[in-house]
C-alpha cells in the first residue's frame, strides 16, 4: 500500500509540490530499506542524520511570497 500511495503522489499531478522523504531516506543499495546512515535501530524511524537529510530536501523557495 505504501508503495502504491507514494507512486500515486509522485505521478498524479495533484500536488503543487512534493517532498519525497521516502526517496531521501532509502538505502541506495537496498531501496526497500531505510538507509543505515539514517537508522537508529528500529528500521522505520529516522535518526538525527535522517531528520537533517529530510529537512535539507525541502525546497524553501516554494515558501517565498514575493
């Protein structure tokens, strides 16, 4: 279900913008897994480095009002 929802969100055109945290956090060697660099040990939630990676993935220009 998660994969189907993510694919729909990426391809539907229904959103003005999308921050793909799944892509940011995945292990390049094993794309169905959390990147070990971001894993605090539960294989689900990000550690501090994972949170930083997600924050950096946000395009702040989208929030400008000028």
